[in-house]
């Protein structure tokens, strides 16, 4: 595992891989980067001199894993959406449209048009995206602490790449990016440090059923639940005793 003695040394390392990613990015390519809320301002300042930052996205979710008691727990993760060339980048707006919330049941009419027309009921999503975090009992759950939702990667890959393009994820974890890229007919390159996550990726992508003699078939989820009557919530115990809050 990577470890840094100071914030400065961590940031120096990040600036290094950010530079490498920018070098690899196609002229009309897009770059999405996530990091913690604490470090994002540094990434923002570093990247704005190298790329055009087109959106400051917020991935919002409805509960935090560990509930903070003496400060305001984090309910979001920041994402920067950048392009190398602000005048020439892929953005498939039609593929990611969402329903516009007008607050009215019937269609609103735009009387400034002649003849009057119904307002468009679909729009490009704004910069706050609500997707549930990947939780233990979800079908897509893998054993990784910061697995990203398929739905989040679907929006990003649909919007910013064409079929047969190459999508690179330099910190692949459970290879959600590659998994989604494959389902959308994109190619992908995924990089991951830890063997256990590479194994998950190989299985998820259907690339192997065995790795170094280890069977990669997904083990059955075994868990016990304990209900807290006062909060109506469940605590799930994995077979190794670790608990996950729902
Ligand atoms: C935030 S997680 C990525 C989660 C992923 N998006 C998913 O959906 O599962 C970051 C991953 O980067 C890996 N990692 C950390 N340092 C790395 C390095 N130097 N090279 C490659 N992977 C690294 C970690 O092992 C971890 O799995």
C-alpha cells in the first residue's frame, strides 16, 4: 500500500500521476478525477493550468457509512470533469438526458414561441448527481471499501466517449470502469495495485475463472443481520466479523 508522511508528499505523488494521465489523454479526450473533499481544492488549482475544468461535479448519496456524531458527516464526493481542448471534446448529451423537474404535472407551454410549444421535458443533468453508494446487499457489491456505482460510471462513459474508444482508469479497484466500458462497447485499460482486487476485476470482466491457482468464482454472500429497534436499521456481519452499516 502507498503511504505518505505528509500532505505535501502525497500531493507531489498525485501531481506526478495527474501529469502522466494528461500526457496520455487524446486531444479531444475528457478527464474525470475524484479525490477526497480535503484534497480536491489542490487538484483543482493544479489542473486548471493544464486542462479546462468544465464542471465541478458532486456525487451525492443519502447516507454515510459511518455516522458522524460531532461534525457533519460527508454525504458527497467531488469529481472534476475536464477537457484537453474546450472547443473539441466528445459530449454525447443525447445519451444521458434526464427528465426536467418543472414542479408541474402537466407540460409547461412556452408562449414566447410562435406557435406556443411545450417546454422540453428532458435536459442534460446538472452538476449534482444522486446515486446510492454501493452497499453490502446490492447485486453489484464487491468486497472493496470504495467501490463506485455502475450507474455513476455509466453516465460518465456514455457522455464522454464513443463506441470502440479507450477508457483508462489508473486506480481500478474492482474494475467498475472497465466493466461498464465493456457493457457499452468501449475498450478499457485498468491499473490496480492489489492482487485481491485484480482477481475481482478478472472475474467481473469474464476474463478468467482462475488466477494463480485460485478459483475466482464469486463466493456466496454469507451474512447475519441484527436489527436495531430504536433506529430501525440493520447491521450486517460479514463472515469475518466486519460490520457494514446500512
Ligand atoms: C478508490 S479505489 C477505486 C475504486 C474503483 N473505482 C471501483 O469502483 O472499485 C482506488 C484503488 O486504487 C488502488 N491503488 C492505490 N495506489 C495505487 C497505485 N499506485 N497504482 C495502482 N493502483 C493503486 C487501490 O488498491 C484501490 O483499489
